[in-house]
């Protein structure tokens, strides 16, 4: 037990990392292992869930991602320099034929969007805010932080859980920690992670030439859809929709400045469904 405790303390002491916004967090798992788990989870989902084969919806989502990723790479290298995290990542995009309004991004550069999200994020700028937010989770390594804090066991067991054909509770828990909403283990992200990703997504979309004011519209739409069914904020690990709207509005002046700079540079993404 003493050896285990000592090993854990060494890992925690040596595994401190910094997010793009300057937040400190514990990082135990190597990037290669997180990417492996993200790829395994994405492959499993593509096999078990129905994909939308429509060329138009796939081109639409891919177009938005193609506009956001270059800004991610530039920002990442600006912040982290030679230790940039994302410059070698090859991003893969899939659209899932699923009515629930959801999107996610996984370590290793995997992005999934449900067709149901097209109704909530009903224009290009709104969908860019959603995808930018999900990319923000990967950029800030929230999956690694959650898994490091949870210490669910060794990576081999986690990979086995992901690759298993049946929807076990362990598989659902691992997917939730990686960044995919599940029915097991409650809500997937902490308030701090959600707020940080809102901030990062706002920056990315504005730098890419998407109107950042659309991020507020998304959460206004979410609020209308909820119709009072959302639990009080103190019972949730997510900020309330109104809290997110207020936070986004506070950051909007800087985002609009970036947006106008992007437009002046000729950045006008032409993505259509």
C-alpha cells in the first residue's frame, strides 16, 4: 500500500499541466494513450450507431471544422510554442443519424455531430460555436484531467471497456470521461471545464470568421427546448444556460474584435447545409 501511495504521489507531482487559459490540472496519461482511447471510442461508436451518409450534411460539418482547425493550430503554437499539442493531429469528422442535439470531440482529433444538433444550432455560425466548444475540451485536455482525477485503472482495461461490443456500465463511464455524453455516471463535465471550453470555442470561431454572437443564440435555443426541465444549477456540474449566456456576453467585446479582424483578413467561411 505504501508503494502504491508513493507511486501515486509521484505521478501527481510530475503530472501537472497547464491549459490554454492558464489553468493548472493533473495530467497522468500520456497523449499517445489518450489518442488511442479516443480513436477506439470513435471506432466503436461508428460501428454501434447509425451514421448519416448524406453528402450535404457531412460536407457542411467538415467545412466548419476545416475553418476552425487552422485557427486552433495557430493559437496552440502561439500559446505553447515548440510544445504545441495539436499541430500533428489529423482530425476526423462523422455525422451521426441521431435526433438528440449533441456533438462531441475526442482525444486524437475525432469529432461527432448528431443530426439533431442542426435544429438547435440552426445556422453555420451557431454550429461553429458548438463544434468550437467541443474542440476546446480536447485542446484543454479535459478528458485527460477527468481520467487522471478518477484514476479508473490502467489503460488496457479502459481500452477493453471501450472496444467491448455490449454497452456495459464501465464502457459508458469511460466514454463519459473522454467526452461523450452517456446515461451512466450523471453529467459529463464540470462547470469549470464547460466554462473554459465556452471561452476557447468563442475565440476559435471568432478567429475563423464565424460570428461569435451566435454562441449566445445556441444557449437561448437550448433554454427554449428545455422548457423548465433542466435541474437547478447547484444540482448540476454544468453551468445553467443563463449563466453561460451571461459569461459569453461578458467575453463578447474581445470576441467581436477578433471576428472583425478575421473579416478584414478575408476570412468568410462559406459552409452551407
